[in-house]
C-alpha cells in the first residue's frame, strides 16, 4: 500500500493500492481535487505532484493538450489521467477556474 497526501486539503493522507487513479482516489476519499469531466477533456483537475513524481505513470496525450512542456517538467499533471505506483503528495489551486 502507498499513500497520497492531498496538501491543499489540510494534508489529508489516504492509503491506496498500486496503480490507483489520482482523481478516482480523490473522489472516493474526499481528497478535494476539483474536476468536471473526469476524462481529460476539460483540464479542471490540473494539479501539481509536489513529491513522488517518479511514482506516477507516463504523461498522456490528453495531458499534453492542457499542460505545457515546462509545466509537465515542473510536476503538473491531470489527476484524471494520472496513476500512482508509490507515495505522492499533490496540490492544486483551489481558486483556478477552467473555461471551456
């Protein structure tokens, strides 16, 4: 088992199995990551992996539509497209508004 810490949500920490989807865990465990579509279309679930980026899977094409190469290098991901294989700590901007 691994842990996901939702920094923006008062450092809430939850236990997860390997290859758990970050957004699904947030929804089930009330992690707080904002979302709209859940499928990589809207960009609402943009977040930053503050620690444990090496414990995430490969960046998907859908993420590249919403994130610049610089943002990806800094650890930004789309929670709906991100699967974890180890401990991660994630944050997001609670005031960010996504326009479709």
